[in-house]
C-alpha cells in the first residue's frame, strides 16, 4: 500500500522559523513603568498578542 502525502516545505519552514527579528516600538511612559514594575516580559507579551491577532495557535 502506498499513500501520497502532499507537503509544502517552504510554507512549513516559514511557519516554524524561530529566528528572532528586532522591532522597535513606542508605548506611553506610564504603561512602560507599570509593566516594568510588574516584571512583564515585553517580548513575550507582544509575541502572544500578535499570534492571537493573526489566529495562530
């Protein structure tokens, strides 16, 4: 028995590429101070928010 499985290697590599990309952003000072006091990991929060926004699971 032989089963053909179609696989898009380029699409898979794009989705799983974990290479970090540096981004610069601006937030209000009060928000920065409050989040820093709470020990918020800005990078992690941004990643989670972006993944939720694009519907990535």
